[in-house]
C-alpha cells in the first residue's frame, strides 16, 4: 500500500504541474488532463498485480510461543487493519452517496415530462442539468416554461454540450477516484479543477456554436439565482463555484476556445506515457529463475519481525494437552506482510489455523537484495507449548 500511495501521489503531482504548464491552453485540454489523472489513479492499482522480484531463501526459524496459561488477553488491532477499516468506511460513504444520487436521478427522469426532443424533459430540478450515463437526459426546471427563448436555448445548448463531450462519464470516473482516494487532498484539488474546466469547456463550445457571449453570460447569471442540488449526479449548468471567473472568461475575446482532435490525442498520449512510467516504478525483471534458492548472506538479507501477535491455543488442543511445532511456508512481500501462507508441517488443524491467523497479522521489515526490498520466501516455526 505505501508503494501504491506513493505512485498515486506522483501521478496527482504530475497532473497539477501539467495543469500549471497548460494554463494558457484551452479548457478542453485542461479538462482532459484532469480526466487522465483521475482514470490513471484507478488504473495504477493494477500495476501492483505484477509480481515483484521473488527470491527464494530459507530463513532461520522464527519461533513464536503460545502458552496454555494465557486464557484471556487484550487484543489490539494492528495499525494496518485500523487504517484499512477507516479507508473502507470513507469509500463506502462516498459510493453510497453516488448511488443515492443516481437513484434520485432515475426517479426524477421517470416522473419528468418530455419536451420536443426525446432527451429533453421538464422535471422537479432547480437548475438545468444533464444526467444518466447510458441514456443521457436534459432536465429543465418547471419554471423554465416562463424563461425567454434565449435563456432556454442557452441552457439546452450548454447541457447538450456535456452529452457530446461525454462529461457524465468523466464525472463518474472522477467520483470513483475521489471515493477510492478520499483521504488524499490532491484528489479533491484535481476534482475541483475537473469540474471547473468541464463547465468552461462547455461554455466555450456554446460560444463557438455562434451564441452571443454577453447574452450567454446573462443566461448564466439568471440561472445562477437558484442553487443546484448537490445530491443529484449529473452536470448542472451553474454552480456557486467560479461563476465570476466563468462570466469574465466569456467576455474575453482573446481566449482560445477550440482544440483540435490531434492536440487532444497528443495530450492523452503524453499523459499515458507518464502513467506508464509511474506504474512501472519498482518493477524490475528478475535476473534469476524463480525456483533458484538463495541462502541468507551476502547481499540477501532476511526479513525482520517488527510486530507480532502471539498465537492462541484452541480449547480442544488445550484439553488434549497438545504441544509441538507448526511450520509455515509463506512469501514476505515488499509491503512487509506475509502472503500465500501454507502449512509445511502440521500439528493439529485447529493449531495450524491459529498459527496462520497470528502470522497474517505480523509486520516485517522486508528482505533486501543489494539494498532493494524484495519478496522473500520464508519458513516460520510456531511453537505451541503447555506451561
């Protein structure tokens, strides 16, 4: 996990630096950078599935003693378990919020009244909004029937630009990234940048379609009088974020408002190269066969136990007065945790299970080869003694 978090942080930093460098680029190009960063943060965990270099060594036996006299003990959760639980709770809360938002959208669309085109509806919304990943629908407020034609036309054009640009999918990817990395401040910075660039890119597209800038700015101000719902999952025409900046930008005739497809493809390709470079950090080709056995010594150092949990006796084993040694095979990864635990020498099914459960909670300083952390095949002996 620390390695993955480092890679994600590097990706977010690279995206923010790219946004600064592209300050004078079009909103569409900056939006694409944000989308690439968000999508890349969800792709990076896949790189952790590639095995790190594994060197098989046999460690000196690490002995853990379980005493039958220890009947009741205070159990403390390892820090990794606590952190994972906190992450899972935060992730669940944001995914639940996303689910509720889509459920509310589905109910609104089902109760909406179609207007002319199939994708245009009048619904119980406060501002124009486009929603629906698979079947996008533009929802207009009930009060929009009283709007002047120019204001209604501006709102519909803006929302249809979101559909044309696939912004609903971009927002969905960003929301998943925020749920996965909710604890990371940089993901929220990028999320705000993405939303801002998304709206300005649609503004640019509306103006490029021939809409008068001053009239469009007046339409934005009129719509912004009513705040948008924060629970609906979609792309509203206005939010309270950066509205003044958007209007000032509309009236600046010196801003480039279109980007060629070739430039967008080059931007995506460049970021893909950065993503690949960050994703392959730490992945090295093994210079030895995976079944080659190394003895501890020289450049190969054995893992060290940093934190251990004592195994517990089962009631059956205590009653039967069983004692002896359980030998476990495992791989101690570069994350300092034991993986692929199997029983090499059994004592009792219950005690075998207790030994494995205890070692799963251990934390190690990983073994190294030439100073670099490597995954090491280890053998650990867990001794059960009746005292």
